C-alpha cells in the first residue's frame, strides 16, 4: 500500500523585515519560565537558567523559540501581568541581542504580547485563540505579526482535566477554526499570518483517544490552506500508551516522535518540542527520507 506524502506548499511568515519560510518542517523549542509547567524538568524559572536553556535550544538546532511566562495546563494558576512581564521581557531582549532566531511569546494577554514584540519577539502564540483578552486581536493587527491560534475545549486560557465527549472531534475543531478565522478577518488580521494548532492532551479532552484521532486525521485541517502546528511533546495523552504503567515526562519522548512523524507525513509545518535535539534529528531524518523518495 502506498501512503501519499503531503508536500508543503511555499509559505512565508513575515514579521517586520524578517521572514520565515515554511516550505520544510520547522522545529519550535519550548522554554517555560514558570515554576508550574506541566513538564517539571522543562521549566526554567530563574533568569540565568532560562537564558542558559534558550542558548541550548538554539545550539541544538531549533528554528523557532517559544517563550512563555504563564502555564495554562490543569492545576496551574494565573500569573499577574507584572510578574509575567518580569519573566519574559528581559529574556526576550537578551536572546534577541544574541541571536536572530524566530521568537514567539506564549501568552493570552495583549499587554504581554505588545511589550514582547517591542522587546524583539516576532510572533504571538495564544492558547486561547484570541478569546481571553479582547485587546489581543488589535495588537496582532497593529504589529502585523504572525499569530498561532490554538484549539482548546475551554474558553478560558486555563484548561481542566474534565473529560469532553465529541460526536466528531475533528468536526468540532474545524468548526472552531472557521469561527476564529472569521473573527481574525473582521479584526484586520491577515490570513497569511495565521498558524493553526489543534491542541493536544487536556486542551482537547481528558480522553487520550481524541488526541490520537486528531493525529490520524490532521490532514483534514488543510481545508484552511494554513500552516499547521502540532505540540504533542510530553502531553498527557501519551502517558498511558504502555500497558501496565504510566509513562513519566521523559519516557513520553519516543511515543511523541512516532505521532510527530505521522503528523509530518500529513503536512504539519511546525513541531513544538521540549527535547529540541531529538526533534531536530526527527525532522532531519524525515527530510532525508523525502529526498530518497524523490529520486
């Protein structure tokens, strides 16, 4: 049986004078400057530790660095504006002074996004898909920068462990993005600057089957003709794949590589990873296989 490889179209994100071509898969490294990240061993709360990790992410081959100062998973708590700014702004400034890597700020707060863009960030990653702060869409339109819109079952920025049942999970996600794209267009955001993320783990459901179904059917999101981002790294839905025990965070890396490979084959443009060195090797192997298939 032949499995058709989705060839990524020629797309380019633009932020000021910078561009990021998406004609090949892009690797996004995760940097959580929080004490309550769901993946404890990937949280770097102190500035010096966070800067050191940022440098490692860059050295390990990331194309894109996603910096967040507030967790949004189950059990996390909202961070005051000034504290979130304290966590991310100095770090963005220093990374930008050392590197031209593409930087996004992972936030739902418009003021954090604004100050981050002024500090040197290139894009905004909003887990609420512009629902949590009514001012966010205006910031994106004003700065004319790329924005990641993520699906989540909860309308607030903070998800829960509650199960959600779907008649058809992909139908729900597609309907969600149709509504969000109408919203962005009405607020002056260019479609060419949008990346969509179907969410994973508890953002979709407390039931792992829904995340796996999204992975299997992720190519259906190509109806929007937009870059797709996937962030399965260490998420909860990978914890129970081995019968008899629950996998800890680092043990989920191999299952993550498998689902990521399936997603790449179906045309995902951006992979969001904790273990950047592993992600780089995965994407490079995928690209090598593509070259062999083309000859």
